[in-house]
C-alpha cells in the first residue's frame, strides 16, 4: 500500500514543474548561475525521491 495516494504524487510533480518554470523565468533577473544550479539539483533530487516512493 503506497504511503500517499497516486494523485498526491501527480500534484507534487506538477508543483515541481511549475517551480522549475518559475526558476527559469528568474534566471535572467536576480539569481546567479550557481544558485540556479543548486536549486535545480535540489528539484531533481526531490523528483527522484517522489518517483522512488511510488
């Protein structure tokens, strides 16, 4: 039995993609490349954890 219903994973996945799009929009404005790299690495790590939890 999964810890969370499948729809919860879909909601989290959609939120992560939305966050990624927002970060891309900010890329040219205020964040350094290093900050963006760290944020994207963190997002990728969370995506893998969500997929692994299924």
